[in-house]
C-alpha cells in the first residue's frame, strides 16, 4: 500500500537485519588528535547506538496524498485517521526507511508520501545525538553517483579545518541485492549490467505483489500507489498508465526497468572504463549510514 504495505515490507527487512549491523570505524579519517566532543570513540559509540537503540515514530501520509490527489483531503474524502502511520525499529533502520522515502531521479523527488516520516524520524534521531560536533549522513544509490538515489543528512557539515573521525553502518535497503549478478552479467557488457541494476531497483521501489495489492485497495492507498507509478513513469521515461490501470504490476515494472536500464547504461559508460568496474561498485541492496564527529 504504497507506504502501508511498502513500509511494512521494509520494516520487517530493516528491523530484522539491523540487529546484526556491523559498525566500521574509519581510522584514516582522523588527521590529528581529537578530544572532548569528537573523540575517536564517539563516532563508534554513536553508530552503535543507532544500530541498537529502538524507537517508535508516528507520522501521517498527508503530504503524499496532497501531492497525489488533494481532493481526498477535503470534505467527503478519506478520514484523516486513515493517514496515520506508526513505524518502529532501530534508529538506523528508521533512518533507512525515511531516506528511501525521499528517492530522487535526477534530483527530482519521486513522491512525498514519507515527508512527515522523514521529519519525525530526523527529530527523534537528532534528540539522541550530542548537541555539537556530530554529523549523520544516510545514502542509498544503486551505484556511485547514479541518477536514482536517496540521501538524508542530520547535523552540521564537519568543518574542513578540523580533524574528524568516522564510523559507518551498512543497513539492508530491502531492495533485492544486485552486485553478484551484475558481476556475472559484466561479461556481456554495460547493457547487461545496467539491466540487472535497473530491474532490482524497480523491484525494490515496486514489489510487484504488494504493489498489486495496493492498487486493488481503497483510497488513499490505491491513489498513492498509482501516483507513485505515474511519477516513476514520467521520471524514467516510460508509459505505464495502461498496465497500472489493469493492475499488471509485472508488466509496469518491466517497462520501468527497460527505461531505467537505458539511462543507467549511458551513465555507466560515462563513469567507468569497463563493465566489470561498474558491476564491482553496485550497491542496490544496502544503505550506508556514516557518523562523523569532531571537536572545536
């Protein structure tokens, strides 16, 4: 149900996986002695806290419904209570879900259904961080600098003049992993690598069985999913309206994947010297949370 069914799916994946998150300290990020707020241990401790601390966040889907069909918010529209949602999980998992709600295509947002979730999760996580000297950045991208991506940043930008320490978390995105299959496909060229990455990206954005359930549901769920498909079609350069109207999600996903594959292929050819190198950096199946600390 764009964000009901889709969120439930990601919640199960992210919350379950977040229990085993690995924190990696980037020792090379520290250029000098760091004391007070921003010691080397601070970044590790904060990252561990994000991985292990849990929270419940309440939010609503009004921003998404307003963008999809504002008439549903007026008299005779949906009951406001139908827009209420609750998310529970590790702080890192919640950050991941909120970040994936802000997927962009060439810098343009796909939907706004999780705008309130992003705000509420950001406030909840910020409340757990030290007041100064901490930056948390969350990033998902199918491969570096891909035209489809999602990012979230909390806290100030680390000053270039100060030494910093960094720790990273790898958080499962809930999208099907693609790197191994991309490596196999690399023998057949950029187009084969791009096809693998595009298909897994679209499947992650639109799990076909759950998307079909959403389209068959009542408003606002069906409205949000149809809007999500329409936005993706417009941004990817594919026409999916007939398939969405017929609730043929596999066919709609195939059209989106074909269009996105062409875009990925052109971009990979621009960025990489050979298909193998492009496949080696594929990261559809995970998000990266990076904690940076520094002292003043």
